[in-house]
């Protein structure tokens, strides 16, 4: 998965504990040095260029306040969004915020595993199994409903007014779908009605 590869690459750069260089310069000079300037972002004429990981990353940035990549600690990518065609913006948490985020995720996974009575590593299989069972039960439920509706046509009262035959019955607790099905079943059973 591409996000996992990016996460691993970021972690590798952090573990290198490379020095972070910052320089203020005109935006054209920063772009000439390979700094990334993203579409839609507004930059002043004088910008702050941040270079890290021995030149592997050069960004225009106003908010990095560490001297080495290792000071960032744990970094976790939390979401992504489209910025423009072919360009994605990744959102991340670092340091203590990243740890707290992972701790909340772990707590959620543990709670889910307890509720589903399985180990965390078995959650996806357990959810797939439960979905299959739910779909099977839904199919059985529909089948039983249709059988009940067929039986409910037995108690339908026919009222004839002139050349028109009306059918009347009480469908207690049934919705429109069931009422239509009952009417169709009655019509199939009594084609002259």
C-alpha cells in the first residue's frame, strides 16, 4: 500500500536523525533549489526553506521548529485528501500527539475485539463472517416474510361491486412493500379479481 510505503520512508528519515537546515530567501530562489510549492498555497516574496534528510526533502514551511529529524519522534499519517489532479495532501501527527492517536486506535481495536469475542488480529475475518451470517439471515427473513404474506392472502375478503372485484384484508405491522407483495400474491392466486 502506498501510504504504508510513505510512512516507512518518513520513519526511516526520522531514524537517520539528519540535521534540519532552514534559510530565508526569495521564493524564486527557493523554487530554483527544488523547494515544493503547492498549488493553491499563498506564499510571501520572502519564504522559509526547510531542508532535511540530507536534501531528500525541501519544503517551504513556517512551522518546523526542530534541529534534527529524530526530534520529531513517532510520526503517524492520519488521512489524505486531494489537492489537485494527481496531488494529494497527507495529514500527520508527530511526537506525543502521534502516540496518543495510536493509543486511542489500540483502545478501539481492543474494545472491538472484546465485543466480537476474538483477538485483534482476527477482527477482519470475524467481521466478514458476521456480514455473511447477517446476509444469510436477511435472506431467510425475506423468505419467511413472503411465506407469511402468502398465507395472509387466505384471509382476504373479496367484495364485488358491479364488474369490479375488491380485496380487503388487514396487514397489521406491514409496510408498503409487504402490502404490494400481498396484493400481487392475491392477484396471482385469483386472476379474475
